[in-house]
């Protein structure tokens, strides 16, 4: 594995596209080479259908801001990790953690799997 600036820039562009509701990008950023999976911060967000994932992301009204985003790849497979933040239109912010796996198809990075969470201290797990 080696650091991959191209994949990192792709994820920053993905964040911007989700933030703006860029329908053209959102219709084409998921892998069509098999199953996809997106696990979100809500307990009901375990999504494995591309149309549902796309619809959910189109409906978002938050801005995604990268934090310490890292990206690595080997051959046609890449993975990223980030500790960014969600920013609502009213300025409210919430930190998030995200990991994702990408597959390069025809020189384009396509999302295969992503998991986003909001950290909870271990001491609060069972409260």
C-alpha cells in the first residue's frame, strides 16, 4: 500500500459533491461491479442498494468537511479514513469518522463500501 493523492482528492471532491447535491456525480460514484454497502451514523442506515444510497445522499442538507483524510491504494483497490465534520446550514457541527473502500474502474475511483460513525466514549456505551 502507498499513499494516494489522487484518491484523496477524489474523496474531497466526493464530499463537495454530496454537500452540493451534485446529482450527476452521485449517480455515477458507486461501483457497479457488484455489491455496495454504506453504513451511516443512524442505526437504520445499513444500505446495500445503490439507488437507496444515492437517494439518501441527494437528500442530505449538510456540508461534509474533511479532517485528517488519508488515502492509500495498491493496484485497483484503495481505502480512505477521515475524521471530518458535518456542518448544518445553521452552522451546527458534528464530528464524524469514516472509512471507505474504492475500486478503480476505467481510471475512475468507484465507492464499494463506506462506514461513517460518530464516536461515543466507552464510558457512555451502555448509558
